């Protein structure tokens, strides 16, 4: 008898388990294909709902059972049979959040684990051989990953992030495939439209036209105009260098907002990167920057080219929106769930939670940070007690995920002195390249006050 992953959609079509597992596996693998762990991502996708092959879970879909754990069996198979702890972490955590290393080890004995289940649930079936027999009968197979991510109790920060990337990709794929089922019709699933592509070359042309307009309306002999031109040229020159870590030290009022964007777009065009993420500490600056970028690109690329994501985004005027505006806001909320947009403007809190939280909803965006330009504005506001792990995580993204990270501010923190503390966490350490050639000279040019 055919087994199902989800109940009927509005067209009375059930979601077959075989289709759900295979589609989630393909999606997860595609999100990871340009980095480490894509074979373990595929394995996690195939096993993430293994417990749904049980009779108990099929009764749950009929409303006759409740309180079932349908994910731990898949985590056990990934760990015990396929020797992939990374896949086991992802499978176990895709509903309840990433476990600790000790918690994951507890599932090695399923009967004992069920007796003291951390969430008070029953396993849908503790006989994993029985579940795998049904899995095989459904035409599905799993293989041991060729080069699994090495995970131990003394997990390095880089390995931790690579494992979390698998978790992020699995969570996103599972959400999207389930959503597609319930949005489907009598002909099958209907996936949401993906966010637009970056089109970095075209976006750069639009930005240059705006910069030319601003320059034409400025006094060429003015000190501010000269400094802004110098910073822009420095950013465009540095954009042609290899991906990695950068600092941008420039005084307030020197045009960093657009110069940073010019760096990001030219850098993305050169290295075929997929996304620009701007991280800002304050909501007021976040909203101002989002408006500047939207005014630049919305008429050319549509309303979702620039995605604003923070706690207050989309709030206000709910009762006065037209149907079209309400649909546009609904699309923005969907794209915010997994940062599926070419330019994302968000807060430091959202970024840090994506890097370090164990919750599926927060981590779901993490895999989107690969092959991206990540810009941190007003970086001196980063929490000092989190500075070493934050620098280590961002260094790993820059050196292993083919991304670039830019720390921008007028008052650059002395993070380079933390290299010796970052290096034990990730081999790359913290050694950024400065974009602006003479930041102190520019600061002196724009100095308006002398203190005595």
C-alpha cells in the first residue's frame, strides 16, 4: 500500500512519501552542489521523514494517532548504517532544532531513547529495519557518503558551519516541497516562484548612471565630492580582487552606502556570485538603506529585487493596502523565510541567529550565504563578547563557501588583533584586506571640528 507524507490538499490530493523524500533529497543536494556535503544533504533528504513509513504515522494522517516522532528513525539510519553524523544532525533537527552532540548520541539505542524521549513523544516505529524495507520497496535507496564531514565532540567551528549548511538546506527544501503540495492542484505540486536573479552587470550599470547623476549635480572642487570619488574608485578597484575578507574604512558622509554596493555588484559580476546581503545594526539605518536601494532598482527589476528583512518590515498601513499591495507583502514574507532574493537588507540580529541559532526557522537562510557578498555596515557595533566566534564564522564563509565579507565603518575596530584567537577556530584566521588606500587622509579632508 502506498504511504503518504502529508494529508490531502484542497483538491483532495495526498502527498506520497516516495515523492516527498526524493524531491526533498534533490532540492537539498542542489542547494549544496557547489560546496561540501552535497552527498550528505541528499542522504538527509531521503531519510528525513523515514518514520512516516510506519503504520502509526499513516493512522496519524487519518486523525487516529498523535504525539509521534517520525524523524529520529531516519537520524539513526544516517548515523548507524550510513556513518554520516552530519546527515543525522540535520534529520534529527529539522523539526525540533539542532541537538547537542550528547543528545544525538542518545538515539544510538532507540528503545531507551523512546523511554525518556526529550519531547515526551513516541517513536512512530523503533524497528528501523522494517522502515527501511518499506523504503526500499518504494524504489528508494541510500548510500554511504564518499567524503563525509568529520564530526566529533571537539567539533571545529568550520565543520560545525558546514554541518549547519546541510541542516539549512534540508530545512528549506522540506518547507518548500511541503508548501508546494498544499498549494498544488489536481495535476500535482505547485512550487512558489523563486526570487529574481542578481543580474549584477545590469544592476551595476543602473548604479553607475545614478552615481553619474549625483556627480553632475556636485561641485567637483568640493572636498566631499573628491573623497566620494576616491572611495568609489577604491571600491571598484578592490572588487576585481579574489573573494575573501575586506575592510572599508571611510568617514561618515563619504558615500559608503553606494560605494559598498558598487563593490558588491562588480565583485559579484566578476566571480559570478549570487547574492548581496547588507547587515546593519539599527532599524532606522536599515529602512533608509532599503529605500535607497529600492529606489534604484525597483523600476528595473520589480518589487522583490531588494528584500528588507527585520522585525518591523512590512508593518503599518495593513488596513489601507490594496489587493496588489497585500499580495506583494505576502510574497515579501515568503522570500524572507529563506532570503531568496538578490539583494537582502537585514539586521545584525538576523545574521547572527542564522549563523548560530539551532532553530530551523532561523537556520533556514544559512545556505543562501554561500557565493554571496556580505556587507556589514557600522561594524563597530558588533557584540564584543561574540566577536571571536563571529569573525571565525565569517572567515570560514569567505574562504570555504566562496563568499566575500566586508566590514565597513568610519571607526574600524581593531579586530586584526584577534587573529591569534580566531586562528585556532578556523585555519584562515582573520586577515582582511583594506579597500580604501588612505583612510586617515580622507578623514582629515572631511574634518569639520578640531578638539582642544
